[in-house]
């Protein structure tokens, strides 16, 4: 798949990548490198993996990271009850219980077995020790299981890691990846995104909504709204407008789809008239 075909496939999935992101994705696919995406929450990092899975016609495997995540939950575990039943079924009560049939495959191992897009989501939320478990996998697309040996990918998985930078990632992990920072989109691209996901919205209404979102992001908010919130705000306001509300009223009434904090809500409400003004 060349770069133009990749861009067309992503647009068909209503994902409008800028030139920098498109280049990063294309190079990651071409070179077989994991792609590490950082950026503000809500700029489309997680969605990119789902879009790639559809464009490439691969299964999406998701590993949601969190504090305390360990190798057993991400790589593999032994099915101890099944091993015990096997031992009880043998006459002598002994046998080889470290065979693949007793292996519970988790997302990392599964991605080595089948064509997949592996999403390692919010890797910064996991403990720093967890990154050490990832290094062999990211560097060589293989996993070493002491009882079985090394398992290598039959076909290199497409790997997307995301981070919101709640902590700094180790250099060893970054070196194994192609890195890209996703900023908030410009007005033109965000209008295209909104209108692709909410076809009923008029051009002028989309313009005013995008201006309001851009202005809100410049305020001193605890949580700046992302692209997903822009789209949901557009959906909600469009539904209210279809029911007879003037557009500015519909935007104000649907503001809870854009802003998710009480203090932020008060601040945006106080500035909303100027934010949506032509």
C-alpha cells in the first residue's frame, strides 16, 4: 500500500490525518517499526489504531495499560486449573504441563500469532517496570517463554503505542519506536472531521462550532476538549437545532458534550457568546 492509498483509506474511515501523521504512519508500516503517538487526550491517538485495523483488514488487539499491569496480563499466563486437571488425569500424577495447549495468550502474544494491529493504549499509565517487558517484543517482535523458548512473529504486527505524557517514557522504549506528536487539528481539518461525522450540520454552523472549540482550548481549562468532544457537541447541537433551537442556543444547551468539568463549564459559559460570535 502506497502513501496515497493509505491516505485515501484513512479518509474513507473518516480519519483526516495531517501530512506529518500520515508520513509517520506510512513509514511505520513500510519499515515495520512500532509507532509511538503522544499528544493531548482526545486528538485521535487511540482511534488511529482502530482505523488502521479497518484499512489494513486486520484484527485489532487492545492492551489497556494501568498501574500494576504485569507481564502475565499482557503477554501470557499458564492455565493452572487445566494443568492440574491434566496431572490428575494421568495415572502417575505427573506429566508435561508446560505445553502450548496450557498457555493463555494475552494481547502481546496473540499479536505474534495472527495478522493484527496491536494497540498498547496509554502506556504511560503502566509502571515503569512494565516497559522492560515490552523491550524484547518491540525490538524483535518476539517473546521468550522460559518453559517453551522464544516465540517469534510469523508476520510482524502493526503496533501503535499511545501516551498522554503523565510520566516520561524510558529512552530504551522510545528508541524502538517511530515517534510522532499529534497536536490539536487546525480549523480547516477540524471542520472536515466534524462535517464527516455529522453530515446534517450546515457549513456555517460547523464554522461557528469549530471557532468556539478553538477559543475554548485557549482558555485556562483543566481539560481542553478533544476532537471526539467536538464531534459529540456537533451531534448534540444538531439534534437540538433540528428540534427548533436556534444554533447559538443549541450550542449552549449541548455544552455538556464538550466540557466535562464544573469549573471549566462555568468558564466556557462565561465566554461562549464571544466564542461563537462571527
